[in-house]
C-alpha cells in the first residue's frame, strides 16, 4: 500500500475471522473475486471489441490498490488509471506491461519520473502538451500520452477552443504518441440530465479533430447510458468496488467490502438513562447497549449517529434467534466507539461480531444516511482495521 500508515492484511478464501486477525477489534474484508466479477460485468456492458480499464486512485477507493491491481491484471485488465503520479509509481511493479496513466497529468519536474516507469500523463493543458512534446524531442522518440479535453466539468483538461488550436498546429503534438483522447462525464449517474447528451455531442466534435486516435469516455455510470457513450476505452472506478452505477435501479455489481467489529462491552441501561456524548439518545425502555470499537477516526462518519430507527445506521449480528434483524446505532458516533441497541437481540454478548458494512447494509445505504456518497464512505475507511483479502 502506498503512503502513510501501512495496514496489516492477509489473503484467504474462507470468511471466518481468526483470533489473531481480531486483535484490532474490527476486520475489513475485501472480496477480490467480487472485484474481478465486477470488472468482467463492466467489460461485457461496454461491448465486444472495446477495452475496459480500472481506476485505482485513492488506494483503490480505500480498499487497497496493490492487491486489487494484481488481481485485475491477472484477470486480463491491461489499462489502469490513478490520480497522482506517486500512486502510479507505487503500483507499477504490480502491473507489468500494462498501460498505467495519471489523470492529474504532468506536473512540474515530473517528466523523468514518468519516463523511468513507463507512465502516461493525461495531458490537461497546453503547457503540459508542450512540455511532453519537448521531452519527446529530447528523448529522440515519440512519448505516449492521453489528451484530456474538458467538455463541461471545468476542472481539468484543455478547452474546446484549445483543442481546435492544437489540431491546427500539428507540430505541437508531433512528438506525442496519442493513445487516447478522453473526457470526463459530469452527470452520468443522472441518466435524464441533459448534460449527458450535450457532452456526448461536444466530445464527438472534439474527437473528430484528431482522426484515428482512440477515445475514452464512459465512467462507471456512463457505461449504462447507451451506445452514445461507448468508446474505445471505458474508465470505471466506483462500480468495481461494489458501488451502484445505476442509482435509479438495483445494483448490478457484487458487494466488495465487508466491515465487521466485535462487541467489547454490553451495558444494561434503565428507562430514562442516556447513552453517549450529551445523552442525545435516551432509553424509552430497559435496554441492552453494545459498544463496538469503531468510530469516526476509522471513517465511520459522525453524521451516522443519533438517527431514528429505520432512518439511521444499523448493525447486523449473526445469530439463530435474530437472523437478518438489524440493531440500531444509538447516540453519537465518537472517535473510537459506537453504541448499538441490542435489546431485541439477546444472543449478542461480549465477543459477538456485528456487520457495519456489507451485503445487508451497503456503502450506498450508509452514504444516504450520512448525506454523502458511497465514494466517501469507502475512501474514508481507516487504517486501524485488520484487512483481509478474499480470493487473493
């Protein structure tokens, strides 16, 4: 794993949690078989004769870019993207022979690093284009890159006017081996948004300026918008990790992440007593409250706490007497702990394992409760969890 505190992790196929793995009190399981299945599903959705990449930025959306990269490379994926140069450099050993591109493009003083590890910048300004073209002249050979054209996001990428100017000055890109012309969709997860059709029309005009150069268009949700959004290379990210690319329909992806935590204490709370900071939750009946060692320092958002039952976060416990029953999170989420009402789940005792994220409560559902998106839920997951990779 690149950067920062390095999480412990192991590889196995059976989901049982060993005592050694449980010493941190919480285990994050990442199902690499599910990641591989999701990539194959997205590749099929994109259609025959078209390539489908994998976006690995933000440490594989918080789930571990290195093991995910290695598994997808073994599956046959040969196109990968990161956001930062440092991310790509850390992943290059896991991706021999694959295209590895950096979405943030070419920063000052980075040419040598790109060349040393055969990395491709997504050139997003005319200054970057000129720098890369000059580097090709110094190297005495064409240098591969992508050209990023902004069709509406207004964050990165050359403008349509700059694209026209560039096409009119072929000498400025004579030393660049353009592998793809790309853009980024603004509202792909809103199929009815007119922005989608506007971008598709503008991107078609822009790519016509560079005839014969392959194109890269759709992200995860864009793959489900129809043939107008197909291209030579799709760039899914979130859907690989189990997030729903079709928010208006059932999720076609397999869940990837499962977060489980072990009960560390159980308290008997009388009617009228409060739980947690500022007693934001008051017991309306004699209650049993389980404490689990996960909090907002672990990426379990503070906004998840103190919601009415059915409108807030829940924890699922395995047990014959209450299979499939949700136990409500009560009180505030603190830095290291949460409290859960297990009054109706008598089998929950110290040492019981509860599921905080998983098939029963997917990241997208937690995101809806917290007022954010599934991307933030996954990328916030902390480094104190013991990580286990299934199907490594």
